């Protein structure tokens, strides 16, 4: 069966319209340029938190717009950064006088367009900064690491800090600390809706792609014969060793499907991860399991661990009301 999208040029616009109709009490969608804005009123002087991303990763970032999280989010074309025109329109719409903090995944287009937007905002007298999410441990060189699951976590921490009255500098600092405390890795399975090179891209039944990105970037093909525990070992141990996490650490666990993995499989994955983390004496204080950062309909999952301290836990637990997260 073909994907249920209409003409490629209209799919994103129609999807945004559908989102607006589905969450009329939470968000407002602007078109030409496209961005999503929270409806909940914000106090004067509040730091505005904005994120942008190529479409195809939903609910990131547009599903995280609302009270206690993002003030606005800009969806670009599929797997392509939103433009400075979009980002600047969002700035003008949600600037409350406290400055603007962008949460940016470490991809060249997103970083460049955000830097251009910040340059213009500064010329207009709007204090603007960005934090860079680079939590993908499958890439050895830290400067080249992609943004993965920590992108969603950073949006929550930044949004809670801004809602709580943090200054721009303080919100930036705590969000950077949240990112620095987070590590992720992705794994791909056979379900694949991405445009690749042809039928030879299919994996063997006993194989996975270890270290995949969220734009279809390939990973290392590995044969796995011992099932879920072996896959978990391959993903989690590099994460634990990279920070490194230590016995007794409190962690926030995110298990995100890439869009083509059913909940049943995610919970099988969760069981094996919890067993491994318990064996390392890590305490899972909070967790999210579901589709929180996707790659269209790719099969597979991303795991993210954030080492918690009292401040990060308090900000994570702070009230939030978005189309996706609400407590």
C-alpha cells in the first residue's frame, strides 16, 4: 500500500491544517511562512523558546508547542531545515521581551539558518541565543554528533525553565547542562519508507542497522542472533560508557520509535533495557516510551538517557500542556 499522503507539495500544509483542527485549545498554526505558536498566554519578560526541524520527525518539534515547553516551532520541508524567514516570523510573534532561546539539532542547515536568524534578531534589539543538541554516540567525533532524542528532552527543560522565570542566560545554561548529560543511539530494522537506493537496501531477517540517523543516514549492519537482549547490549553500552554513567545515577529514559515500530515491540525493548540498567545500578526516575522523534515510517527506535540532578528533575516534572506532552 502506498503512503497516504497527497501531492508532495501540499502534504505538509494539509498536515498542519489537520493539526490545528485537532488541537484548537493548545496551538495556533500560521501559514506562509509556516510556524506553530502556543495559545496559552505568556507573561511579559518571559524567555521565548523556539525550535525548528525538517518535517518527517513528528511530533518533533511542532507537537511540543504549548505551556511549559515551546513557544513556537517551525516545520521545514521533509528532512530540511526551516528557513530564516520562518524562524524570524516565529521570533516576532512570540518575543515577550525576555529574549529568545533556540533549541537546534546539530545539522548544518539548521545551525546555519538559526545563526542567520539570530544575527537579524540581534540587529533588531532582540537578545537571541541557541543551544546545540549533539547526543548521538554512534559518531566518535563530538563536534560532528547528530541531534537525536535529547532534542525533545531539551525542549522540555528549556520550556520549563522559561516558564519558571529563568533569565535567558540561566535557561541557556540549564538546557546546555541537560544536553551535556544526555546520550543517544538509534537502531534501524527492516521496515523502511525512506527513499533509498533500491531493493538491495533491505536488511536480512537477522540483521539491524546500528547507529542510524533520523534522515535515513545508514548505520552499521550487524547480525543479531540472540534477539532483543543482544540489540539492547549493542545500543546501551556505548551510551553508558560515553558519558560515562555511574552506579547509582538517576536517569530519564526515552525510548522513541522511528514511526514504523509497533508499541508491542517498543515495550519488549523497554523490558530488556530496564533489566540492563538495573544490572548497572541505574535508577530510572522518569521515562517516555512511544513515538517522540520519528523518521517518517522507518522501523527501529532511538534510546536516550539523561543523567538527572535535582534541578533537571524538577524542571522535567514542571507542568506542561502540549499536543504530545501534558501533565
